[in-house]
C-alpha cells in the first residue's frame, strides 16, 4: 500500500496540472490559448501551474513570435511523460485495490 | 474515501485527452443530410446518363456527350458543396451546444488530414476526366473518400473509420463490377452516409 501511495505524484495532485499533462500527453505541443480554452482557467492561474510543472522539469516552454504576436508553446518532456504514466498507473492500482 | 476523487481524476484525464486531440462535435445529422443530397444527385445523374443521351446500337453502349459530362460534373459539385456547407453549419451548432470552439487545433488537424487523400483523389480524377478516361471515376471517388475518412478518423469520432472502410470496400467492388458505378456511388455516398450518420446521431446527439 505504501508503495502505491509513493507513486502518486504530488506535482499532479491538482486538477489543472493534471489537465495540462493530459493534454500534452496526446499532443505534440499546445499553446497557451489552447490550454486556457480546454481547461477553462484564467491566464494567471494557468501561468502559475505551468511554471510549477516546468520547475519539476515535466514540461518545457518555448517562446516564439508568430508575426508580431508572442506565442508560448508547451510540450511534455520525456521525464514528464514517464512521471505521468507512473502517476496514472498508481491511480489505477489505487482504484482497483479498494 | 479518497477513491471517488481518483476516479474523477481518471475521467477528467480521459475527457481532456479526447477533447484536445479529437474533434468530437462532428454532426451525425449532417451525414444523414449528405446522404440524402447524394441520392438526389445520383437520381439526377441517372436521368442524365440514361435518358438525356442517346444509346447507340443494340447494345447499351453508352455514348456520353460532352454536355452530359458537364452536367454530371455540375451535379457532383453541387452535392459536394451542399454536403460540406451542411456539415460545417451543423458542426458549428453542435459545438456551440457543448461549448467547444469549432475552429480549434483538433478540427484543424481533422480538416488537414481529411483533405490530403481527398485532394489527391480530386486532382487525380480531374486529370482522368481531362484525358477522357471516365470509366473509373465512380469507383475512384469512393476509394479516395474512404481513404480520407480512415485517415481523418484518428482526429474525430472513431465511427468515421468504419464509414471509410465500407466506402473503400464499395469502391473496390465497383471497380470489379465496372458498369454499375452509379449504383455503387448511390449506395456509398447515399446509403452509407445515411446509415452511419443515423448511427452517430443516435449514439452522440440523441440526448
């Protein structure tokens, strides 16, 4: 039991961070607006959660310009993918074991 | 007791993965209407081919005049445009209902991946018409449309994949039974659209 709980990742223990990772797992990359729209959150809220995930090295942020507009692109790192997969497996085990 | 929360997490993950990678507002109703347009078009084509042009000799050796070919092209274009417009309008309506943006990255991907095989087929068929090789047009429209559906199905409702496979099968059959192109065409673009459209409508929109 202890083992299972150890795999539950604190970094994903929030609805929005979980959402960001879910989207980035199935998309090569997503920009700020796409994440905002899908998750239905405010700019500031999203920014703080992406920052948290970035500091864990689970996602990478790429800033660029499309024409004159700044555009921020997010993608999951290999480390992030591994951690998220482990997290989901742990969730499934937890649900099954109870 | 935390269990409930984790179950919620899992369904939220699944929902977001689907929503972000697939365009799920594709309207089944538009499939039904496209099928009806296709049947009307097929009926008009049938009249053009078998009544408005002369058949020569005692065999039903078909001689299609240039005017008839133009008329067939016009019918096909009208059916195609009407189907696309209906599809877009009804999908916009469905997307509004579920609060989804119609022109998002998922629908962009859907359109691009649908258009690659379809445009390839379109140009291929136009060049065949230009070179007056008309026999294979009906089977080829079915085959390329089927391939387009299979390709696009990864980015929208999974049922589109089976629609595509059925279309490809009909296209191949129609190549084998070459004289019955129009019949297969009506069966594919008319019948299949109506069947799969109703299936999708009852599965996803009937609530």
